[in-house]
């Protein structure tokens, strides 16, 4: 894969995102995409997802996450992370 086509994006959601199956749903969505990374609860009550892969794939997965889980989140932050992928698969991380 060409490095310039790769994307690592950190997405943080706030709202009613903990205790509602949010992480499980993100994990389930990830199975349809060739991505790596993680999703985890934060102590602040937010949920963080790091999605790594081809730019178009990462953006499509995030779009699906946004749409499928729109009833739970109220605010979203996105940050592009530098470097190569750090994960072999997509998983739920626990603190």
C-alpha cells in the first residue's frame, strides 16, 4: 500500500455513548472494512476510536459509525494522527 493513501484518524464521541453497546457496535461495523485500530471508553464518559487503513476506507467506516450511532452521540472530534498503522486488527480496548 502507498503511504500517502493511508490514514490514521482518532475520533472521540461524547453524549450517551457509554453503557449502550456503542463500542460493540463500532467493533461490528469495523468487520466490514479492512481497518485496524481500537475503540475504548474514556474516564471522561466519552468514547474514542482510532481507525487506521486506506483513506477512503477509514472515511467510509467513520461515516457509517456516525450514521448508525447518531442517536447516541451529540459531539464528535476528529484528529489525524501521523505515522504508520500501529495495530494489527480492530478491537475493543479496556482501560
